[in-house]
C-alpha cells in the first residue's frame, strides 16, 4: 500500500503536523492543513482517502468540521480519525468520526487504525 493512499492531517499545531509528516511520509501521500477552513477548500480539489483530525482549533473546531463534511454527499463517507488531547470518544463518534486516538500519537497504533479504515471490506 506504499504511497497509494492520500492522508489529510488537520491540526493547528505545526509541531503535530511535522510529527505526522515524519511518521507517515514513507507510507502515504500527505496533505497537511493547519486549519479546518483551509482543509475544506483543499477537499474541493484534492481527493483524500482518510483524514486525521484535531478537535481544538481556533477558527473552527474538529466537531464543526466533521459536521460540514458529513453533510456533504461527496465527503460523507470519508474515514476520519479524531486525534485529540482529550478523551471524548462518544462525542467524536456522535459527530461522525470513524475512530479516535489520544495524543501523543503512538506510530504503530496510528498506522494500524489507518490501515484498518483503508482496507476494503471482505466480500461475502
């Protein structure tokens, strides 16, 4: 699966975006966005396979971003892993997240979650 899939990471922390780049650059094509507003614009022209999403951001929260993409028929099935410093899995799922991880990110766990969401479902 090397570099076949595109991952978008959305986080207002430049440090966190660099961590994602370091951890994932050899496995996926990366699109890094420091704002959910920028990410919404990018999603109009770039097809991504999965989103890594922070929750606490100044212009728009991750939950507001999730609400926007889940209301868009072109994006409503896009897998999203919420990665946040707080543990509120129920709220993340309520807004449409497919999975949840707490910061700091553990690479092997993150890669496992990404691969699980990107694998096609087995045919019956």
